């Protein structure tokens, strides 16, 4: 057999052996609504088994929506501030007979000027973004195995500074940096670690931002929405499912060489080139 044929055969075999999306067992946090729910929905629609969590009991109703569509999902209440990461990882692993994908999505942090933030605000979100992320990764990495995927859902505040986003920008940036370090250390075991920096998407959080801006600028919410749309090169606000499709791709065999990236998905909004 020629060298070319051997290389082609190996490539075909490697692709066949890589974990398909329909075989993935995904643990995703903050998944009862918005971006988290959209990610869970797209992954489940593509055949993955999804263990979806939220600090709110409405995670049960959210899971029922997907179950009625015939998807393999299991819900669990998990508070990212107060509950132990080892507990939810253990539950998810037992329910799905393992975990090979961790998607860390977060609840919305306080939106306020730096001088208006209290120590309690910082303590709460340091627990959510830093301590919980560390715990989830540590516990999951023990069982995730090769071809594993770890994905952090962050925001454009990791790339550009915005007034009122002190908590979001600083703590999410720490998560991105951690992801890069993990990509070096865990990449040796075949595990990829990436971050996604989202822009403006049609969620409850965006409504809160527009309402805040309308109050500060003494305008209407519709005017603030028009301002946002005019700032986005593609001329529209994103749909949550679009983040789900990006996560789905990162979980696929085709994305096995993407590691240590912080991928923007913002319609071209972010001006920083790197």
C-alpha cells in the first residue's frame, strides 16, 4: 500500500473513531432559558444526551419542552454560587453513564457602575465565575477522557470594555485566560478547551440592558434597540440558537483541531482584531 493510501486510510479511520455528536454526553449549566436553553436544545436536537442544570426550579419545565420533542435531556437544580460542583458532576455522570462534554454557561452578573457594586456582589460572582468554574473543570476532567470538550460561554466584554460591566468583563476575562491555560495542559490528553465571546442576542439580559440604557439616556427601549442594531455590521441582533450551532460544531469531530480559542460571535461588532 502506498504512503498516500495509508495516510488516507488512517484519516478515515480516525474520523470514524472520533466521537460523533449523537454519542456525546453533555453537562451544561444555567440552561433553563436564554443562551443556555438554546445550546441545550441544539445539542439535543443533534442527538446528544444532555444533562441541563439551573439554579431555578423552572429547569424542569424547560426540560419537559425538549422531552416532548423526543430529545434525551435530564434536568437538575444546581446553584452555581452555593452548591458543590462535585455533586452536580456526580449526578450528571451517573445519569448519563459518563460525561465527555462540559459547557459552562453562567447566570447574568450585576449590571452597575463599579462604585455602586458592593462586596457581596463581587463575592457572589467570584464564586460563580471563578470557584465554580474551577470545580466543574477539575471534577469533569477526572472522567471526561480523550476527545473531550470543555466550552466556556463568555461575552464580548472579554474583548472590549463597556461601562457598567465591571463584574462581567473582569471575571469572564479570567475564565477565558483559564481556558487558554487548560487548552495547553488538557490538550495533551486530547481534550479541547475553548471559549465563546457572544455579542448582542435576543434574550432577557439584552432587554435589561436596553431598559437600563433607556433610563440613563432618557430615550425609549426601541431607540436603544435601534442604536444596538446600527452598531452591528451585519445589521441585526443574534438569535440564541446561533450560539447553540457554534457549540454544536465545537463538539463535533470536525472541530478537533480548534483548541485554546476565544471565538467571537457578534455579527462583527467587536473591533479588536485578535
